[in-house]
C-alpha cells in the first residue's frame, strides 16, 4: 500500500532526495567516508555548503546584497535572535499576529524590547489574515514581523503586507519556496527546514546586508548574525547533514521546474481539497476563502468523535498524520512542495467515502 504522509513537520521529503541521501550516507562521493564523519573544514563539506547556498540563490533569485545563512536552534531561535539583532537602541518593532507561531515570536520579542501588536486575528480564532486597512503600523518601527503561513490554523498571507520603508521580517517556515518570492521586499526571512526544505536541524536565514550593522557588540557570538556571515555558516560546527539534505531538496526543486512550477502545482493540489470542502456540508474549512493556506488545509467534521474516527480510518488506508494540531483539533492535511498530487486525490476519495458512510 502507498503511504501518503500528511505530517505538518517534519514532513514528507521527495523520494529521489531520500534515495540519494541514502546512497551517499555510507560513502560521500569523492571522499570514501560518510558525510556524517567529515570535518566541516574539509574541502568537500565546504564545497557542499557553498553549492547549497549558490543553488538557493539561483532558485529564488536572491539578490547579491542578501546573506544566506544555515543556522541551528530552529525557527524558534529566530523569535529572539531577530529582535536581539534588529532592534536599535531605544527602538521598537511591530508584529502581526496570525496564529500560534506568530504569537510565540511576539512573546519572545517582547522579552527583548519594545514590541507592539500592529494587527491580530485572534478574536476569530486566527481564521484569517488581517486586511491592509486593519494594520496599525508605526512608520518609525525598526521592522515589521509577520508569519507567511500559519501552519496550525491553515491560513496564508495572499501577498506581503505593505510596510513602506520599514524592513519586513518574515517567518516563512511552512511556505518558503512554495511559490516565487521577491526577496528584495524583505529585510530578513527565516525558515526551519523540516517543513518545505528538508530535514530538521537547520534553519535558513536570508538577511539584507545593511541590517547587519545594527547588531550590538554585546551580543554573544552565536546570537549575532555577523558571526555567521563572517564564518560562512561554519563559525562553529554546522549541521552538515541537514544542510546537505536541504541542498538536495533545492536541486530537486530546480529539476522540477523551479518556483513557478511549484506554485502551479501547489495551487492545483490545494484547490482539489478546498473544492471538496466547499461541496460538502459535512466538512467545514477553518480558514476563510481568500486567506486559505496552500500548504496546510485545516477542517472540522460535525463532532470530535467523527474527527478521531476519520483520522484513524484514513491511517488504515495509508493516509497518515491527518490529525490536527492539539491546540485546534480537527483535521489538518499538510501538502508541502514534496507532497504528490496522487495523495491529494486519494484523500478526496476517502473524504467522499467517509461522508457517504457517516454523513
Ligand atoms: C514549525 C514552525 C515553527 C517552529 O519551527 P522550529 O524549527 O521547530 O523551531 C515556527 N514558525 C512556523 C511558521 C512553523 O510552521
């Protein structure tokens, strides 16, 4: 039986990537020893890290004035590292709060400095993204932070918020490289790799050159972006294997036709499930139309008991990890870049069958 993995993260990886990683695991091409055993100062490893960086730059069209960093500590470490580095002395920042991770980012940033909520959809249980009119942005803020895709609630910003000349900072952990991106609109982007980019253990950070001068010298070395820029992501021992897997995923994305092609496929996959939700009274989508995530489709059934039964029966059909996050319940189908269209079709067939039997 084919297993379709709908996990939210760590999530499905492209089969050819897993295959190649397996082949290279015992003996890295050209070295005869495992990548897991190799020094991060060795030439093959340094070449591998540089190649991953170069491929990311080409795939996403990242301008030369942006540094590409591979850091540790997950996206969650960026919740505090961003304000530590980008808040100026006596400065303030605006946060847009659209879900669980956006809220965690806010909580940590507020421990560092003067950080305000400039937009929130908490009052409707994060079923939408604020409209531009609803944002209460401070033109003197050091930066505006938003979360591009809300992994738990299943909403996604249809476009970046308009923030004028204030640097835009984004947590794109669950939708990075799912569509073309104009990086020049951003000051800083971060994303944990384990959703759309690869294996856990590495966080991709893109940071614009001019913002680096803000980092105070009093910061511990590991928490200062300048350290990692100067050290080319190898100031200390980097997560070599996770960077390698990320590099394979980037190559796979390029091979599949790049970000335009990904956008078309992701649009198509999500639409198949949303059409089924819209055609049914039995299933109820959480996100409002227009703000629906193409990556995480969240929905409810008439009762929590039916949701439990749905997830359990789906598992026996090979549709695994459909249970929603513990904080919202319901069902969540995560269908990142690597998730195949066949799996989406299988889910919709199962939904129809389940409704027929239990509706
Ligand atoms: C999963 C997730 C995080 C947390 O990532 P870690 O790498 O586990 O710290 C942060 N933000 C978003 C949007 C996420 O989906």
